[in-house]
C-alpha cells in the first residue's frame, strides 16, 4: 500500500461518515491528509503528489485506520486527536480544555490588517479570552516591542496557554492571568484583542458534535450571543488608553451585534471569510456610545 492509497481510503471513510469540519480543515480530503501524515510521523507540508508512491507498512496503515475510526466514532476535532493545531503556520498545543484555535484575528495580525489603527506608542496589549494563548503568541511575534497579557476565566485554558507561551519562548513578554472578563485587567490597554463566547442560544442548540466537544464556556454567548460583549463594552472604556482600539471577533452574529449596539461606530475588517466576522472599535467610540 502507498501513501496515496491510504490517503484515498481515509478520505473515502471520512466523506462517508458525514462529519463536520472547521477546526483547521474544511473537507474530508484535507482532514484525512492531516491525520494520515500525523499518524505516519510525516511533516504536514509533505508534497503528496511527489511522495504519493511512498510505501506504507501494514502496521502503519492499520494505525492510520484506527485513528480514522476514532475521528468518526468520537466526532472529536482532529486537533484533539493529534494534540496540535496550526494557526498562521505556527504550531500550538491543544486539548479538550480549550477550543481549537481558528480566530480570523490571527490572519489580520500576520498580515498587518489593522496596523494602521495602532498608535506609535502601542505597547500594552491584552488578549482577552486567550484560550490556548495562540493570539497572544502571534501578537508577541508580530510586534516585538509590545508586552502582552493573556487573560481567561478558565484555569484549565490558562494551563494550556502556559505550555504554548513556553513552547515559543515568550515567557518574558507574555503574562497569563485568570480573570472574569476585565475584572482583573485594569489596564490601561493600547490594544485589546478578543475572540469571546458569541454563539447565540439557537445556534448552540444545533451545533455539530465536533463543536459540542469544545468547552461550552468558550462558545456560548447567551440568547443573542452578545452577553459577554455587553459587559466588555461597558467595562472597556475606563481601561483603554486615549488612542486605544479593540479588535473583536463575532463570527456570524453581525445582525445580533448591530441590534444590541445601535449607533455604535465600528469598522468592519476584511478577512478571508468576508467582512462581517471581525470589527474594530476605538476607545473614543465606546466612550461616546456610553456617554
């Protein structure tokens, strides 16, 4: 059996199982490639066209089949089975204590998508709802002059984040803090990054099993998905510096967001998923909104 043979077999099995994707891949073939290469100990960037005829030992092929069966029977995201996820080409440890990192904020950090909104004096950055710490790490990598606080309400999530901060040697620039929202994050912050729980109750009720495998606390945002955001916007103005900005992810909740915050002046940021997933709001806009 060749690498291409076992990949084709794995793809067919995953496709027939009608799984849900979205935790690093979007289809059965890419998910199969991830699991096959990981199980065989091959780099994830292996050229499958060039290496497709590489022979696979029977024992290794059986190990791949067992992994594919686990993915199908447990309906857990592949990242939970491999213990690793990649964001903007950077590897991160993940397990079931955290959601699988996939924020489009990472894309804009890497591409400088909101650099024009930052002040030359931007130094103090808060990654709120840091989860496994991936956005904090990417921010520290992108802007060597900043210091980052990664905050989360979950001690379990912070334990995972500590692993990732250490993995990338950023202990001197990233501090992790347990906090319920901004309660222990007085600032003042020059930049707040936040991928909060924002899924509305109706959507939570019909999430596929792969998403229900993730910590509910990191996903559920109340009836309209805006519970956490309401508190954040209430508390943030007094904790932001004069020229500070906040970059917030709200997924598919734009309608609920605009209904919850009518008249709030925000900038919608373009990503590979469109221009309704992420927004930027200035400290000045938040202060005017609450005046």
